[in-house]
């Protein structure tokens, strides 16, 4: 049973990519012995005799003398078991041979890809019309590079940088303070100097530019690293109450030469400034004022302070003003809207996300209570209390500072009567609530000492005209002057 | 306990090695009768004989090449290259033979050779006597490279290097040969040969160094303490392989890394430290890794070598720059 | 060429005991007294060694070896030296001493891994006293000298033979080995196979004087022997090894021979030497002269020669089968044996590469 084996032209150790068949030393039908010379192949102007890798009968010569053959392509086929009793079925297709397999690993560079190295041992003088060949003295010559990627398995979860940080072998003779080494663990030791944050350089730079103290942020990135988003969201969250602020103290002293102090514009201040500018120079602001005798409202507030419903919460005049505002909004819905320039629409909202302007040492922020109009008074009181406390702690989450629909600013706490507040961007009205003073007032036809306060309302005159604005502030005032109106208008 | 100079500590360590293992040989130019140009092998030929302490012909390649043959025969040669700048004739034997023999022989042939090389500058010498060629050898797989910085380490590390079955290039800071310290020769080695040492603990920045620069860095750290800066100094001790865990632990604590070494900065061992620290401590770094090194010039003439060598001011300047990032 | 070199000649200084025609001759300083069996054994060795070489060359031409450094024409030099070595003697070869390896009892298949590219040598030199091949020219002569110095310290009666070529004699390391071995009187024999060519550079480019005379400059004896005469080489090598063993120090043996093949299978000698030169040396073939000597003196007959040929065929088949079955190494083995004591860095790298390789759907190897 014939067994066919191909012999492919090998790389003859010279970085050969092709060879020319010079002379066949055998013919089809010849019996050849192992290592018997079968062909002369041209390399470098010298003929190389190739000895037969098989004993057997020559079946086919695949190329004629004079042909140029690529390394790795078959040049001759043998029947290594002519008329024999081989066990395999007489599949005429020539089997793969180990030699052929070896030759398969030989690079199949096209001649134009082969670099020419003049002067190497054995380099041929270029023949007219042929490509240059490379011959090297040692080794099998350069292999061609890959041109496509090998397919990978399904991706493994990305190795987060701290993930490969298994607790390291403690180095010998290093004190306990240095051993351990994970930032989170060290943070437990306390002391700002020992807390190490995990953040890559661009994030650190962003934090520095925005005046954010990385030590106060918990990171949401892999392994607890602080991301860009974490920094951006933390703007305005600084504790700030400690005298040490993020920047070193060098920019907090007056320069004796110029007697000037230079404070970098960054952080909350920067954001607040941008918002102010945006608002002030987009919406035409008009502010109207009213003075109100709020004695009944204050009496109500006093009573609530000891009421069971408000036992858990702080009750302040602001609570009542907030409630009054929301009732007034219900009566004057257009005041609770936004000017959508892009869509050329005014968006009127049926919900009140009530913003409360809060002063923190870092600057002004305006967190809002979502759907404040749906809250009961005790709930509202609780929310207000929480809002103020959170703001003071510098922990207001970014979401709380977005989506507000109308705002109250309380300048009364500073002893100020009124103001011309600037709208929170995206809103159409802002109510300014001044100090409550004991003032002489005409009450039931007589001069009396009454609790009097001033309300100011700034509004976006694109949406709100004088009548609407006046109506709105008058409603707020009326509720504070006569709280029983809450029942009538609720 | 004995107060020893670094050179004497090496001498005592070598003596101990020779006593412990009769296969240990010392070979090099002038190591026998003269006791070495720095007296590191002083007295050893008298006590151990010319067969074990060999004054060789003047050819560095020959010293290392014959050491290879002796090691194949089962000896433990400790070769001395007289000065750093003269190691290069032996470079081929070191990188082509010493480094590769174990690999080439699939582990059948071990070459427990120690190659001692005094290195570094600051001694007012002429050309080729102040080099820092350690990077070439760190760059050669198959070799291990260490450097002592003080007498205690010198005493123990030389013995450990001689006892190692791997070839070790042992760099000795020649400007520190006369530094003294108390060495407990009766005790046990305080560290393994491959451990880095926290030479000084600190919290604000990590100074990573080795060899002659360790003392300079400690002096710089002491000066910095006066100004309220708290620096940690890591003595690498082993240059290949480096005790990376010790380095990373420190850098993760301080967030600042400064590498100090005499060798020219370009393509140096310092560059490897910087690259690997950056790769592995990326999230904890508050500043890029800075390097305080020799410049990209041949070692200068002695009158201006102090401007070339990393000194206290340059080190602290780098620390300042790192902390200011 | 401005420089006129002394032309090598086959004058009285070339030790010879068997002429190219197969005639036995006497030499005043060297003699050999062998039995018929021993002569036959030497013949067999020569034929085996040549067959190793031709089979390996064929395997290279068939793509099974990336490279082969042929010793064709140098069989007598290597068999003569190899058979002079005792089992306690250590040989430090270059990369062409397949004949010496054979004589030391190294299986020829052992040598193939390096040329096939499946290892860097990888054999245990202590097994047969045959060091791994050294590819950097001349380095091994220093290793041999150091080993010999070790023998001195051990009080051993072994000796060392360092092999190198005419080209290597220019290398600094070889000259340093001459310095060391002479001043320390080390028991090492320097066996230089002067095969006339260092790739394409002729002997005249390496020396103005006959190579064996170099030794005098270093203070030890040198002798030039007909490298194609296995009997002379054996006699001279035995004598030099005896000198070394008794503590008389080194000897330089210049085996004057010819590299009939190329430097390696990647070399093309037709570019730098004349075919006529080859023809001259064919007349000095080492095997032909032994065959003639054995036949003419009734030491061997046709049956013997046929039997030796059959043994050579069997050896060739063994080499072929062994070569084809040499396993390709697993890629991760490239991290093995870098250090005797391991390295934390390498362990980490190895793990990373292992993970990377495992991330592919199909392994390449």
C-alpha cells in the first residue's frame, strides 16, 4: 500500500526564503536511499545538495529545473512504502511529514519583505531581475512578524491596581508603623499626615485645582481609588471648618511689600461665581419688597416648639416661611418654572424642590429638598434640619444641589432686613427672608410693638411679570400675617 | 562586639568564610602578600596559604575565567577586581560565562563565584577609579548584585555572598572603607542578603539609595529633620534582585520617592526603581519619582567631583521639589 | 600583503607516525605501541565520528537542525585527542568537538539540542567529563586552566584538555590562559586544531609564526603534529597529558589539519578559498590512510570494513531518530535555571507570563 510523503524545501540555515532548483539528481520512479542526494538547489551562487530525508520511490517532482520555489513548499513526493503492507488505507493524499512540519515553521516572507544586508558572509551579488536575499552566518534568519492578533479568551476582570496588592511580606527590621502598608489600614491610625489616598496623578491635579481635599473623600473607583467624578462631586463638601485649608498657608498672608493678599479662585467659590454670573446675566432680574407683621406666625412657631408633633425636630420661622412659599406656589404655579432657552419653552413644574441657600465657610451652596410640597410640616422640619446640618458639615451630596425649582434665602440670620438675591440658575424666583424685628406697627388702629419682617422676591422677568410676582409675594406675606389662611388656601 | 571599619569588617567576614569552608579561595591582583590595595584581604594569605589566597597575573578576564574553571571543579572563588573601572576586561567572562553557565547547563553547573569590586567616587582619584558600573551587571540576568553601605552589613553580607550558590557581584563603597561601627561578630546575620533595610524611618518622603550614598542620605535626612522634614531612608542592599516589597511599602506610606545613586542617570538602576515604583505605586504617588544621580558624563576630574556626586543639598532639593508637587 | 608569513610546512617539526598513504613511520620523540584490536578500534572511531558529522549535516539540510558545525577532515585530530583522555580527565571543547564527545562516551544526540534550538546545550558535564560547548571564542581555555588549578588544589591525578582553533589563538583569553597555566604550572593541555581557516580568514591573518611556537614565548613546550594522523595525535596527546599529570605544567599541541567543510552550514567557503586546496587535502584524508594501513598489514579485511559501515549506519539511524524526537521546550521553561537559588523577580515574571499565555484560546506550542 503506497504511503506518500512530501518533502518541502527547507530553510537551509541561511535565512533562505526561496531557492532555485538547479538540477534534479533523481527522476520519478527511481528508488532512493536515505540521505541520497536528490536535488541541487541554488543558494548564494553555490549549489547545495539536499540529501533525501526518506528511503523510497520517487513519485513526483513538483518543479522543473530552473524553477524558483518558496521555502516550505513541496518539491518532491516519495512513496516510502511502495507496494507494501502499510496499515493505513491507501489514501493517496500525501501525508504530513515531520520534515514538512518543520519546514512549515519556516517563514514565508515574500522576497520584497526580506531586508538586504550587503557584506554579510554569503550575500549574493544581486542578479538582474531578482530580489535580494538575506544570508546570515548563524541561525535560521529573521522570521516574519505576526500580522493578526491571536484570539483571547473571554476577558478576565480588569486587575485593579490595588488588587494585586496582597498584604506584602513585612520587610525585616522595619518598625510596626511602616509594616502593613495599605492606605486604608494606615488611615485607621489617625492623623491627617498618615492618611494616604489612592488617586492617579490627573485626579490629584483636578482635586488641587478645585480645592478639594482628597483625604475627605471616599473613592468609588476600583479598590477604593478616588475618581474624577468623586472629586467633581465633592466640590463644596469640604469640611473647611478647620483652620487648615487644602492649600498651604502661603497664600493666606498679606504680602508686607504690597500689603495685598492673594486668594486663589477655586473650589466652591469658583463654582458659585460661575453660577452667579450665569444667572445674573441671563435672566432679567427684578426684585420687589414687602414688609409684613408676622406676629401671629411667630406665636405659632413658639407654640410648635413645644408641640408633640415637633418634639423631634427644631422649629424655626424658616419652617413657616417655607410652608407659606409652597402654598403660594400652588396658587401661582408659573412662579415655579424654568426658562428653557434651547427648547424655547417655559417649563412649569408641578413639584417643588425647595432650595435653601446655606452659607458654609467654603462658600454659598443651595441644597434643595426634593418634593418638599408633599411633606408634612414635621417632615419638612426634619428635612430642613438635616439639610442645614449636612451643609454645615460639608457633606451635601451633589444630587441635593441639582434640580431645585425655587429657593429661599434667609438673610435674617445675619440681622439683615432684605436684599436683591440672584436667582439660582434654572429657577425663576427666589425669596429673601429678612430679620424679624420688634417694630412699632399700626395694629388694629393703634401703635403697638409687633414682630415685623421684610420679604424680597427676585424673579425672572422673562417668565414672571410684575403682577405675578407681586401676587406671589403678597400671598406669602398674607400667610405669615394670618396663618389661618393656610387652612383656607391649603 | 568590635568596632570595625568597613574594610576591616570585610576582612573579618572573609576570614570567617575561609575558616568555615575550605573550598573558599581568594584571588585577584595584589590580594595576597600586599593584602589588597585597600587591605581588605590583609593577613589572609599568611594564615591560609598561597594555594587559597592567590596573587594572580595582571589580567581581569583571566581572573574571572579561571575562577569559572575553579568553580566548575567545586571551589568557591572570591575574586577581587582592584577598581571599578577595571572590571571591563572581565566583562565578557562575567556576562557571557559566569551569568549564563547555570542556565546553559540546565542547572547542572553551579558557579558560586563572588566578584568583589570597590566602587564609587569621592576619594579624589584619577580616571577609572571612581566608577559606578553596577547597572551593567543588574541588567544581566543570571547575576545577582549587592552592595553594603556600612560595616555591619559588610561583615555579614560578604559571608552570605560567598555562601550563595549563585554568582554575586559584590560592590563595596570605597569611600566608606574607613567608616567605623560596632559589629557583633558573635551573633547572627540581622538580615538576609536580599533584604532592603529601613536605615531611617520617616513619614514624608522615601529616599531610596545604596552603597556610598546611604551615608549621604542619612546625613541629609538628619539635616532635614532640623527643618521639620521627616524622611525615610531605604538602603536597598540588594540591587538585583531588589526587595521591592520594602520599597513599595515605604512609598505607599509617604507618597514620595527620591532615588539617590552616584551612577550616571541615563539608563541606570535608578531608572528601574523609578519605573517600577511608578507602575506599582501609581495611586499612592503624590509626585513623580525623582532621581538624584551622577550626570550623563564620564566621571569628572577630582577637583569638581563633588559637583557631580549627589550631596546633601541636591538630595534635599529633590525632596523639596517632590513635596511641592 | 605587506607581511610575509612563514608558510606552514610538513618539515621535520610536524610529528607524524602514519603517512597519508598509510605507511607507518617512526619519530624520535613519540612512539605508539598498539594491538591490532586497538588499531581497528581507532579506525572504527574515525568512521563513526565522520558518520555523526555527515548525518548531522544531512539533518540540517533537511531542516531538522538549524545549524551544524562540521568537523569533516578533523576526525583524526579529535579521535587522537579524545582517546588519549582518561575518564578522570576533563575536556573543555569549543563547539566543533563532536569527535571528542564521542570518545568521552557522550551520546551524539546529546549534542544536537543546541543545534536544533531546543536547549542551550543542557547536558551535565560532570557525567562524562565533557564541558558544554562554548560559543564565545577562546573563553573555555581560561575555564580549563582554572579547572586545572582546582585539580592541583585537590591533589587529583586528573588532567585537563582545552580545545580551540587557529582563530581562537588570537583571542586575549587564550593568551591569558597561557599566562596563567604557565606561571601556576597547571595540569592543562592546550589542543589547538589548526584547520587553516577561521571562517574566511586564513592562518596568515592569525599568526606570523607557526602556532605551536607561541608556547615558547609563554615558557612551555609546543609541538606540531599531523592532525590527520590519528596515531601521531594519540601519541603526542598522551605524552602531553602525562606531563600535565606529573606536574610539569601545560603543553601546546598544534594539530595541523584542514576544515574540509564550511565553518558552519550557513557558510559558503567557495567565496574565499579555492577548490584546488580541497583537492590537495583530500589526498591526506585521515580515514583513508588508516584503512590502507589496516588492509595492507592484515589487520582488517573487507568483512570488518563492511561491519564498521553497518555500525555507522546504525549510529546514523540512532542520531536521526533521536533528533526528530527531541521535544520542543514548553515556553515557560525559559524561566528555568536562571539562578541556583531562585529569584523573587523571576517568580513574579513567570507567573505573569503564564497568565498571559493562558489567556489565549489556543496555545501555540
